[in-house]
C-alpha cells in the first residue's frame, strides 16, 4: 500500500485498522479519545456564566448542594 497514492480517508481507515489490531478495540478508543477536540469555546462560555453569578449566589448554590448531599 503506497501512502502517497491513498486518499486521506483510505489512510484514516488503514490507521484505524492497525490501531485496532495492535491495541484492541477498547485501547484504540481510549487512544483516540485523547485527541477529541470538543466543541464550543470554554473561555467564552465560562465568562458568560460567571457574569451572571455573584458571591452570594455561588454560596447559596454551594450550601444547597451540601444540604442535598446529606439527604
């Protein structure tokens, strides 16, 4: 198999086949999950969420969480 003549899709499929053979399906998936890029922009979402919060609200949420955990 000449990699220069293969399409990107063919290379991807061949690589997955080798990974599955060498690592087994579970380890292959664990390996591939390391490269998951995720979605969205965490920094923008965090700033938007924090802009709606104040210390009092956060403390109330924490106290409620602790109460719920005791039940």
